[in-house]
């Protein structure tokens, strides 16, 4: 696109001089000139052609001088528009004031057109840089808007209603706080049949948008396959094979998936590469659910997954979390660790799932003490009333 240049000068012969000297660039469509003879005319031209890039303005003009025009142009707040001021050689006081007031460059009369060409070239380079920066800023704003929408969608697909009317004896609560705009952790719980409920805690490798996309795929697969009512180990095997076939980015998901009989409290669970999870007993003691040694989902096809089982008694809770909890760091780069988490949980005997989740979140926040979160922090607690 042509660089649009406004010449403002009460000397009429400048119009002929510029159109003759820059005729080749005008013919090639590189420059497009506009002319005004005082500051007031210049403002009218600028209002009619708000995409003018460069203003060549004399300082001493009738009706409105160049310094006043420069002040008016500054009020338009167009950082890409550059002003080159023109005045007599001996008028250095006004030229200095113009430069202090934001002029890009200056030229003295009689105008050295070769030197003016260099000033215009420099101005064009600055204009192009600003336009590119504005374009990148707009792209960044659009991306931030997309990430905000993605975050809202991600949070919307995670269960927020913890009152399962189908299983009134179950006590459930959860939270997920992403380290970035979107995260790779997820939790879920869903009915399988009249008495059984599936539940999952998982952590996708990596962070940001790729992890969030893998999170959405993994959660959908686990819920779809788990709802069939097959054993937890068979669910993990099936999901693993599906993920391996489509996993072009070599990402993986550490997963703890369980099925609880809400009447008997029997739990069938499979840990696929996830950190060990806890059972909080009514006396405040903790049991670690056997991790067994299965690998994470999405790494290798046709893997056999081994399951284990336990019985959750009334008043007890399974406390599930991702490593963003135990690996939370303070400003000294110390990690929270399992010991502090276990000490916190042991004080929660008799508490409900919501209280346990809030207590662990408070522990993480107090330990970090304002240090930026470096990983997603996700907690899911399921108990029997």
C-alpha cells in the first residue's frame, strides 16, 4: 500500500517541487501526496484521510502554525503517524521545541530533497515497525480471548454439581486450578448403573493448550468406556489403546480410575502411572492405595493393566490429587511433599469432602505464600456418609 504523505506549507511551489521530485514513487504507487497550506486545512485533510502516515509541516504558517498543528496531531494518539517539521535554518529554537514535543525529524529550508528522502525512509521504517507491533498485539489479544474462552469451556465440562441424587449416600467434592489459562488435569465421576459409580483423577503431561486438548479427549474416552461397566483395568487398557493410536504428540496421561459400589463400599481401582492416592479413615489414619506399577495411558499399545480393590466404609474418604499438590513450591523452591499433605489430612477425621478439599487447597496456598503456581492443582474427594 502507498505511504500517504501530507505536506503542509503556505509556499505554493512546494506542491510542484514534491510531485516532480517524487514522481517515480508516485507513479509506482509507493507514495500518495496530499497538500494543505496551513494548520487548519491540514486538520481537515487529516480528518478526511485518517490513514495518512507522514506529515511534512512548516513551522511558520498563517492561521495555525506548525507547533500548534503538531500538538493537535499528538491529541489524535496515532503512534504510527510521523511528523517531520520544516523551518528556516536559523529557527533552531522552534525546531528544538518541535522535537521535544514529539516530532520525528526536521528539515531546514531550502529543503535538501535527498536528505528529506532519507528522513521519509526512516519514518517509513518506524511506521512499518509500529504497524507490525500493533498487528502482533492484536493477535495476542485475540489469543488471550481464545484462551479465556477455552478456560471457561474447560471448567464447564468438569462436574460442578456434587450432589448426586442417584447416590444420596455419597459425599463428593472437587476443585481444579490450572497453572496457565488452561490445564491438563481433570477429574470426573459418573453413574455406571443403579449402585455403581465411576470416578477418575488424571494428569496430562505438559501444560497449556495441547494438554487441555488431550485432557478433553482423555476425559471423554474414560467416561464413555467406563460407563459400559467393565472392570477398571479393562477400561484403562481400552482407553490406552485408543490414545496410542491417535497420540501424534507423544503425550501421556497418568490416571487413577476407580469404580465404587455405593451400597457395599467395594472399590475396584486401577492406577495407571499416577501418584499414590489415600483413604482417610474415621480415626484420622491414612491408607495408601496400592499404585501397582502400571504405566501411564498413551505410551505403549496392548499393555495389560492390573487392578486392586479396597472397601470404603461409612465415614471414610478416598482423597485423590495430582502432583501439583505435593510439588507446590515456595519462594525457596522447597516442595510441599507427601509428609505435610498427610499431616493435614490426618486432622480432617470426621470432616466432609468439601472441607477436605478446601483444607488441602488452603495448605497449598499457605505453603506457596504467593509464589507463582508451577503446575495444575486438582483434588477430588469421594466419601461415604
